[in-house]
C-alpha cells in the first residue's frame, strides 16, 4: 500500500464542535488564475481580471461575482493573457490595459459598454498614472505612452530613458507636468514637461525600484533592498520600515484628486508607510481592496481594517443554509468547516464562508492538517486531500492517515512504524532521491535486524543498539510535522519506506517540490522565494538522513531524454 504526501503549510489546528456557524451552500469558489487588476467605481460595482484572461464583475460590493463570458464582457485579452491595469478616473470613466497587446479598452458608462482603443506599443504594462485628463503608462519594453484625453487616444513619449533591460516599473506625477519614474535596475528619473524629456536623479535603489511622490519634497522608493524616504525632493534618502510586511491594515489618504494607500496613520505625512508594491485599488469612496494575496484572494478594507477576504465566489443557485458539523482553525484568519459532505473555507475568521468541494461519501471524521492537506474517514473509507478539500483521493495507507489525523487533533497517536522498535526481527528499506527536468538520482539503503541481537545496514554488520538508533532517526524524520518553505522548485524530491514487522509488509511514500540543498545540482531547476531554518518536508528530511547513512546512489534519466 502506498500514499503520496504532498508539501504542506504549517499550522496549528484545533477542532471545535459547539455553536457552529451556519453557511450558505450556494456560495461557491470559482476558478481563477493569479488576480492581476481590479477597480471599483463605487461601493457596489467592480471588475477584477486575472492573468489568464478571466474577467469577473460584482454588483454587491464583492460579496459575490459573475464570471463574464465573451458575449457580455466587452474586453478581450488576446493571446498573452489578462488585464494588467484597470483604473476608474470617475465612476463612469474606466480604462483597462491589456498584457502584451496593442489594444486598451475604455468605458464612459460605468462598464456597461467598452470601446477598444489602439495603443502605440506592444508591451506588458507595469504602471499607470493619472493627473487631470492626462494618463501615462509604461512597462516591459521601456516605452512610456501618454494620453491627453482621458485615454481616448495615445502616443509614445520619445524621450523615455528606459529600455527592455532597465524597464519602467513605476510612475508618479504631482500634476500634468511634474513627475518621477523608476526602473528595474534601480534607476530614478524626473520630468518637468509631462514626460517629453527626463533627467537622472539620485536613487537609493540598486534593483527593482518603484517610486511614489507625496509632494515636491516627500517621496518614497520601494526596492529589493527595502523602503526609502526622502523629505528634500530626492537630495538624500533614509531607509524606513521594510515594505514587505503582511498587509494587515490598509488606509486611504487623499490629497486633492490623488489617492494614497498606507499601512498606518500618522500625524506627519513623512511618518506614513506607503503601500507601493502591492496590487491595491480604491473601493468606493472610503475603502480599499487588495488583490492577489496568495495569488487568488481579494481583501476588502474599511477604515484601515480588513472586513472581508475571499477568492472570487459566485452564487450558484438559491440560498441553502446549513450548520457546520465541525471547524478546523488553521490560524487567526483561516478556517475550514464541513457539513453533509460539503467542505467550506473562510479567510476572514469566519465572517464569510464559501464552498470549495465535496467529500466522497458521508464523513464520519474530517481533519485538516493544514491549509492544503486533510484526511477524511467516510462511509466509503479513508480519503486524503492535497488541495484544501477541493478534491480527494482514496487512501493508500489508512494507518498513516489515522496517525496524521490523531496527531493534528492533539490525540496520542500510535505510530505505524512503532512496531519496528519492538519486533524481534524485521527489515526496513528507504528509497529516496529527486527528479529534475533532465535527470535526477535515486538512492536506497536497507536495514535488517535478526532475533538474537544482530543486524546490518546494507552489507555492513551493526549491533542491535545501532539498529534501534537508526530506526528512531527514520521514525522521527517520517513523523515530523511538515513546515513548507517559501521556495519552490521544478525538481521533485521523493522518499519511500517499506518495512516488515511480524511478517506483515507495509509501505508509505512522501513527495515534495520544495527546495533542498542537494537539488541545486540540477541546472534545469527553477526557484522562487527562499528557505528558512524552520522549513521541513518529510521527503527531503528522509532523503538527507539517507545521505548521512550512506545510501547507494544511481542516476535516473528524465523521460524526456530516454
């Protein structure tokens, strides 16, 4: 019997069974790619686009959304994907900029109809800025384009200082003439003629600079190195609190017709911590919305506080309210619940719930291990989910599922491997390795012990006490709670344990796509994020232990190259 355990996200889970909330089974999560652009001309109506070309509309302030089909959307995103920027200069006037195309879309009736507008360059728009009737945009090609008539027509600004290497990342104008722009290589430029010409000014950044100006003296630059502020028009810069903390609060400040988003409130503008890098937009007149936390969530803020969080959800029929049978609390915000075979999720401490999936059969027991992994015992047997309850697979090792469920619930769990420590004779084999795009390795070692106190590791005889020591190390690595890293890889680590106690053979497998030191030898691998000292995946932990114990290694060819 085998089971593949995917990477998980660490959480402290607890189960509550009393006074459960009532939820609406008609509110269901909708599939979307990474959310890329959004805009709300007023408190109730809004649009959100994703990088795959999806477009969603709400008429109830984001509580539910409609997936707009091609016959009703009016915006077509072309072969490169979705909407990059969506702005609303007024409740009736909106502008959508598209990734990689030469067409933008403009509405003058609050989104009832959209008119295609030709733009002069084909690039991915990274920034859009507005002052009065002027609108600027720039992006991946380094070209800056400008409209002088609220987006109805556009022309390129031939004096752009950027190119396809030092790409234009941000624009910030105080009025129709006075503006700054920043680039991917940390560059910073100023214009006094609306972008017709530019001059270089000192920048505190070395890479990926994004600028925001408050007035002629106060400005900020967010970069790889952190957040910097100037109070003397760029003559000098001072590092401030990094612009990378989680977005727990989002405040709206308006200066004239300009809107700023900040993490805090302060008596002096120079003490504000602006939100620059995150994808945020006004929500009506007093709120703000942040897109893409975890790539798929929409966070709504009022008076600086988060009031609702959810993905794109839709009402799929008449309201059907039912009480939850149980709730697993992952952290202060995230919760999972279940009722009558339905699995629900909340991202805002239970203020709102949405249906994500259904269990196979009627659950007798359901336990979330973290935000992705769950085990369920139903009238059809044991099942495991690697997708937050959205889909389920039949268990390949019910004993291990029961062990993980008991451990997550705080019960004293009996280890499926415990018999190896007490059996007078037996064996355990560990197979581990990793597979990249163009190859990988596979290693194995076998531990055997006999009645009478002798044992062996591979071909090497070892005493029984050494056998127990190795078994304890393997059991600890296999049972340790997984803690995901923020580093992903195209490489795939795996580990399989096969053991025999009292003549009964058992097997369990683990896998992970997270980063590990030994994976870095494969040049085809790609990474994002970084590891920390607390990260842990069972497949990687067992693999590192196997390497320390001297497992024999063989090379594995990729299916592509065989």
